[in-house]
């Protein structure tokens, strides 16, 4: 067996204790991760829509094809 520079690594790894969480904790963790991934998916889709909107509107604003009325400039809602 060839060594990769990790001489003694396997022996040290065997000394490490691994704790397996209860099924209840595993399920809670799974639920948390699922919710995070679902939220990330929603945010990703929203970012795609916003990017498309930006790519559509920005050239028109820059060229003067469309204008923002003066009374709404700078307002944030």
C-alpha cells in the first residue's frame, strides 16, 4: 500500500470517538436543513426574476426610452 504523506492518519482516526445523535435530533436537523434549502430555492428564483427585470429595464432607462416621474425618484417603499 502506497503512503500519501498521512503516515499514522488511519491509526489516529481510529482513536476518534463519533457520537451518533438520536433519531429525534436527526429529524430536527433534517427539518431545519430542508427549510433552509427551500428558502434558498425561493430566494434563487426571486433573484432570477429581479435580474431579468433589471436587464430589461436598465437599458431602457439609460437610453431614455422610459422615464421615472420626478415625484417618485428617490422614494423607497
